[in-house]
C-alpha cells in the first residue's frame, strides 16, 4: 500500500443539522428565502460550533422565536438536547432594521444602478452584517462558541427570523 495516509475524521466542533421552526419564519419574500437557504447551505458546508465546556459534537441546532426571544436548542447526533438558550432580540433590532433597509436598496440597485453604486451599497450591507455577527458572537459567549464565519451565517438566520418577528 502506497500513498495511504491516515483518514482525517471530521471535526466534532461543528453543526451537522440546522432546523428552523416553520412557525417562526415567513416565506413570502424571495430574497429573504434565498438568504436563508444560502446561509443554511454555507453553515452546513463549513462551520465551527461548540457548546462551551463540552466536546460531544457534532451538534444539531434548532432555531425558533419564543416570546420575542431567539431560542437556540442544541442537541447531539443522538437527539439529546444539551442546551436551550434564549437570546433577546433587542440588541439586534437596530442592526437588522438597517441591514434590511440596505438590502432592499442593494436588490433595487442591482437592477439598474451603475456598478460603483452597487459596490458602495454592498460595502454598507457587509459592514452592518459584520456588526450583527460580532454582536451575536458576544451574546452567545459563555454558552456557544462560534468562529466569525459561522457567526456571519447565523446572523443571516437571526435576521430572517427577526424579519418575521
């Protein structure tokens, strides 16, 4: 046998599934639906997600809105629920409101605006998205540890849920 190295095991510090409560999401806006689908695909394709102080991943994440809070229910592959964490949406309201206003401008601009205007709007959109991602990372700290790319994709899902809420 030549060229056979050790088989690399997938990381345990990751999500293997993401479920969003159907009652918590609206499906009447094509742009929002697209953002949700892309965020879930990208999250499952690559993420860094751990429950603080545990090493029993990979994890299943269920997101829902409960009493105006974002509910993170984290389980194992055996479907054992190991963490339920409610997160107030208040710190995200301004960011998400501004984010969706800029997104609306962006989607409108890509139809007819010159590339320089589209690029300027997109920079603003990315800046708000980064701010929301950092806020999410901070608010999850001590319960759930995620890298910045994972926080960005999760923030997209938080935005979609908040948009409905």
